[in-house]
C-alpha cells in the first residue's frame, strides 16, 4: 500500500501543469504584483480594504458576463450580445420597478424586486433560446448571430424607452432600500479622519457574482456538461466521435451565457439603479479581454473561470492605477489598458508556443540559428 | 457540356444569391411601399454645381466607407480565418493624422496629397502591427485587434490633443461630397477606383490565389513555397490602407474629425457585409463582389428604415431581425433542406449530401 502511494506521488508531481492553469497562475500572480506595487508606490486608497470592495462593487456585472464569455469561449464559440442584454435588462427592470411596464400597486416592494429578477432571467432565457437554437441547430456562425443579438438588444432599449430612467429615493424608497443593501464588515473597516471606523461595504451583487464564479468553476470541473464544453471546444469532430451530443452542448453553452447576461443585467441595475441606452457600452469587449487575460483561448477547449475573475480584477486595477498615478487626460486610461492587453496577449502567445514547439514562431531574420 | 458549364457558373456565383436577394427584396419592398423612393433627380448644391439626388444615390454614396472596408476585411478574413475588429478605430486614427497634417499649414492640393499619403502610411503601420500579432505570434485576429479596438479611438483623441478640430477647404468638400462639374458623389468614384485597383491586383498578381491557399490550408501553402506569414501580414496591411481611405472619406464628409463617432460600429457592419456576401468567416475562398454587395445591402436596409421614419436609435433592432432572416436563409441546414425539396420535386435524383456537422 505504502509502496504504491510512494511510487504514485512523484509520478503525479512530474506531470506538467496544464496550459490553462499556467495562464491562470500568471494572471493571479500579475494581479497580486500589480496591487502590491500600487500599495507601495501609490498608497492612498490602495491601502484600505475598501478599495478591493469598490472594484468588486463596480464590476460585479462584468465578472458575471466574463464568466458567461468564458463558458462560451471554452466551447469554441463567441457571444458578443451579453453587454446589450445587460443594458436591455437594466432598462426593462427599472421600468418595471417604476411601474411603467404595468401598474403594480398591490405588490409589496420585495415581491416587485423578485419579479424584476424573474423578468431579467426571462429576457436572458429568451435570448439564449433563440441564439442557441440558431447557432447549434441551424449551424450559423456564432459571431453573426450574437452580433444581431447585440443590435437587437441595443435597438430594443430605445424602442422600450427613449428617455433614460432612474430609480429615485423620492419615488421608490422601499425598493431602493432592498436593492441597495450593503453588507458592512467592521473587521475590515478603516478609520476616517475623525478616527471613526468606517466599515468595508459590499453589495449583494458581489455575492451573486462570486457565487456564479464558484458554481461555474465547480460545474466546469466536476459536471458532465462542463467536461463536454471542453471536449466540444477542443475538437468538435472527436467530441462527436466520443458520443457527445455536440449540438445540445453548444445550445446549452449559449443558453447559460445569455441567462448569466440576464442575471448580470439585474446586478448592474442593483448597482446603478438606472436604465440608459449607453449602459455597459463595449462591455462585451471588456468581458472578452478579461477572459483572455485569465487564460481562456478563443480557439476553445482551454480556460477556467478563476482566471477570468482575476482578469476582471486586473483590468479594473489598471484603470485605477492610471487615474491614481496622475495621468488624468481622458485618453491615457484606455491607451494603458490597450498596452497591458497587448502585453498579456503577447506573453500568452510566447509561453504557449514555447511550451508547444520549443520556440515562438519568429520570422527568419529574428532567429538566432537556422533550423 | 453546356449544362456542366452552366452548373459551374451557378456554383461559382451561388454565394452571391443571398446579397442579391437581400437587395432585390429591399428594392421590391420599397417599390410597393412608395415608388417615389426610386426617383433620381439632378439638383444644384450650394455652389451651384449639378448634383445627383435621391435615395438610390444616397445608398451608393453612404455605403462607400463600408464597401471599401468590406473589401479589405474580405482579404483578412480569407487569409487569417478571423476578423479585424479595429477597422473603425484605425479609420479614426487615420482621419486624425489627416486632419493634423492639414491643420499644420495652408490647405493646398499638395498638403492634401501629403495628408492622404501620411495617414495611409500610419494606418498601414498599425495594420502591420495587427498583422504581426496575428501571423508571427499566432494570436487569433479578433484578440489581436482587440488591443487597437480598446485604445484606437483614444490614440486618435491623443493625436489631436483632445480637441475635435475642423478643416474647411474646397478640396476637402470635393473629396467628401462633389467635385465641381461631376454630378456623381466623389465617394462613389473612390469606391470604383479602389475596386479597379483590387481587380487589377487580382488579374496581374497571384495575390488572390495565395490568400486563398493560405486560408484553406496554411501547412500546405507553406509546403508549396508560399510564406503564410507574409501573406497574412500583407492582408492586414492592405486592410490598413483601406481603413485610411475610409477615414479620409469620413473626415471629408463632415469637414471635421470626431474621434468618438467617426465610423462608429463600422467594424461590425464590415464583418456583416463579408458574411452576407457568402464568405466563410473561417477563411479560405472568398468572393469580393459578394462583400461589396453585402455592404450595399446593409446600407439599403438602413436607408429604407430611415425612409420609413424609423428613429435612428431604433434602426439597430430592425436591422438585427433582417440579418437573422438573411443568415437563416443562407444557413447550411436550410440550404440543405431546400436542396432536398428541389430533388424531391424533380423526381428523386439524389446527389451525395453533405455531412450533418
């Protein structure tokens, strides 16, 4: 017995770390490095735990749609309708909570919020069913279908309501109290100028987002459907040969993605309490970028949501650092984000090709010796 | 023999059916709705020059930037099997450089030429950057161009120092709207010029063959002595040049550069044009005429919706429905079903079918 375990243990240790895990480790490492550097050099807000919670509060919806994108990308597909769905859901739910969709006088505030959540998931479900069916069963390119989904969602926002809507304390005090509930953590608080401890505040949406990350991480690793996602994304033909229902798997991926987008829309609404056509602009690209930074490959079959979570955190931290380091012109934030993205993408490419074939595919004049 | 030739003709041009049907349906719809949609008249503009007016002209005119971008996008799609999502941002950068050069001194024919040359060069350098990421570092095109998509418009903003400057000159107006004495809008002429350039390039060089070869099988292309890296890089550089031409047209139309709104969301439309044109977004064979027709179909749809008094913010939703209808019609499953139906009607002459996947 002991002999078996002692021979098995070193064999397992020698097994090389998988590409996805390596990329995730890199993104976690870079996030920690970046944050610690920010604490040391910039100080200020970065010293307080509240900063982390601020990042989480502001990006809870992005974490959820990035997870959705990760699932779809692992499956070898793409979904660029997510941010449109987020914006549409936030608009429709705000309209519902203001009683403009249909008058809801008899209901208590709690029931109305619960119904709004149902509406959010319902919109996500509808998008998922249509897009999934078109992609999986009609074999249409996912990019085109979800592009149309994005156009449709963005167009519907202004059809539903031309004017931006906002939940206000004056009109809907009860609802605002429910959806803006903060979880206060005194042990992570920091004293303000008068010496009073201000607790770290976290929104409910953050808990939802973290739950989504954990559930999807477990699902991808443990469940049959999760393994099927990897198999279909890695090689569709071999997955078919293995007896996996490829169409059903692709359909499920898009269904889950749009459902998550609906949920993200509700979380976004809880944070911003407003409906506007410009909500979550270019959110799909942020989500894709986060997934990539976290180590998901667009070609499919590789990725994991823990990395995606840190991808969102990295993107948000970059923006904060740029602002904190005094580059206040409006263009620096995005230019730096682009440069960082470039760095990560290049790093991934070099690491993967080094592990794959020994050397990156450099052109002839950059090679040191002839092959 | 004749039948075989005819079949070959249909096979080669079958991918043009979707964009042609789309344009045809839109025109018929307009004919039924309001025949005056088709009226083309010659009016005079503010300078007293004769100009063509009418919805058809504005379809052809308005789609100019998109058509040029679609041509470049077709090459990139075919060669690399992916799409460039930074074209709108590249056009904004090119437009900024153009305006920057023009505002450096007095606007003469030479300075405009220098501006076009420089912005073309800058856009080609950025295209080269994208192409290097895609070909040398083997990054998927969408990811590689995500970098410029993220920061391109900010770079355009930065070039002009955070302002949205205007340039007013008769030469710029001539590029953007009409050359005095010629009633056809100049952007249409520029599209024709670019089209001729591509046609000549395809006739005289092996560009088309090489791009298709690389797109279909990169390994096989390499074994046949084609350098896939160079071909992909070339495709991206050509797309960069197309972006700069679109940027110059876009700037000249309004005589100003607005880095936020110049050719906004055009990258999505350009990819759509390529897809409607029946090109496989996974690379390989391409049909550039299909992409150009796709661009005009998209513009025809937009103009039709405007003519129906649909607010500009709502256009997207209707566009989405039409796109879905088009791609459903063009999808392999539906095409297969149609084929089977036709065979059944013609008496059960079953040919070898495609696989289910």
